[in-house]
C-alpha cells in the first residue's frame, strides 16, 4: 500500500523548503514535489540522501512568494537541476525580475492556471490561493497526491476564507504559527517591525493560528504542522501549547481522535513523516 510522506528541511526566516511525496510499499518514492527554495542545493542533496532520496525524487517545485528566505537558492536550483518551477502568473512575473533568480529562471518557468493543475500526470495536482503578506504576491497551495489532500500556508498575515475552505477538506495542513504576541511586544524588535509583523500583512500569531485551527478542524484531518516559528518571538512549546488547547476542547466535545500536532524545527530538518 502506498503512503504519503512529508519532510521540512528548514522552516523560518533562516530559510524555507519542504518535500511532499508518494511512496510505494517498499518505501521508494514514486512522485514528489518541493515547496520553496530556501535551502542550498548541497544541503538539500545531503538531507534527501539521509532519507534514501535524491534529486530525481521530486518533479519540480512550487514557490509561495519572492522573499529571500523562500527563494534564496532558486537561481541555483534552476541552473543546476533544471526542474519546473510552478507559480501563479503574478508570482512568475515577480520572479522573472528578481535579482536572485536571474537568467536561469526563464527555462524553468511554469505558470499555473486557476483551478487544479497537474504537476505529475495522474499522481500530483495543485491549486493555488492568495494570502495576505507583504511580498510582491503570496500564495498557499492545496495539493492532491493520489487523492490525499495536503494544504500548506506559510507567511500569512491573516486567515482568509479560501485558505480555510481548503483546510476544511484537507488530510494534512501546514500552517504558520510565527509569534507569541507578548514575546513580540516585549522583545528586541523596534515597534515599526512589530507592527509590520502583526499588522495583517505580516505573519500569523500563535493565537491566530489556534483560532484558524478551530475554524477548519474536521473529523478527517490527520495532521497539523506548525511552520515558520520566529526565533526571537516564539518557542516550539508556546506554539504547541496554544494550538493544543483547541485540540483539547475538540477531544472533550467529540469522541473522534484529534489530529497529530507538531511544530516544525527552524534550522534543522524534521523527520520524514508518514502521513
């Protein structure tokens, strides 16, 4: 029986890069994609090899937006790996003008249409949705992998209806839980940066993440991964505790088993999760 597996290589302002794939009964990857390119090709190769994987195990990559921590190595990926880079048209235009992607992006550019787009024919499809963030334009993605429903939304200033709609149908959701408001307000950041982070076009707080989980929680949801945790304004424990409270309420009100809840590490790779 095949399985869907997910791995975060790095998640936060230090860099962002994720892998999602379909694996056969023997544990071999049959089809996969990356989300974002905030990890060097050398380290990506090393992290993949640690799981018995290689560059051939992903067909290409989706990009969420054009901030450096998400596209730092995109030019190198395009130059050396020459794999498709799928984005909505607005983001494709921004990347074509970005100094990081440079001359190598053009041959890899693949523009997504509204609705479902086949990335790996018959196996993996993706649909994008816009989210508020202070980049040129920012998107989350819903993926179908042999029918398995996976949603990722990182760098999202506030929750929006379309993101909630996809999450309410998902088997797994990766969602930002960036900061604790008290830590942010009493931390080292100047007020102008604090206001940018929590102003609706910056990042999602632990409390806002927990409220979103309350809104999209449903009996078929199996996994929630908390991503893009701040180094200075959050801890994995705080992020987990805040959203865990919502799941505890769910347990008390229902006999249904709650989803797994897991904060993703910032600078190190996660395990290869079997979803």
